[in-house]
């Protein structure tokens, strides 16, 4: 996969448990886990916006492009 999700890095920087982020964002812990483990095929902008709001970060802090 060419897009890497660095959600675990931001969670560690903010000292926020994944379950709490899921609750604040309004998604299930299972869906957050899929995203966190780079298994997601897509993410809604509304979800990305909510994650950025809670973590006080930019989308570029969470997403990274790497060539295969």
C-alpha cells in the first residue's frame, strides 16, 4: 500500500488511548483499528476531519505517501 497511516504515532504523541479517540470521533474501535493498522481502503473526509480536530493535527500528520 502506498498510503501509510501514522495514527499510532499521533496517538502516542498526544498520549491518547485509541478507544478514547474512537469515542470522541464517533466511530467504532474496530473501524479505528482497521485504519490504524493500514487495512482501510478509504476514509471519509468527515472522519479524517474529526480525527484531526481531536488530535489537533493536520491530515499530513496522519497520512504519508510511499512508493511501492
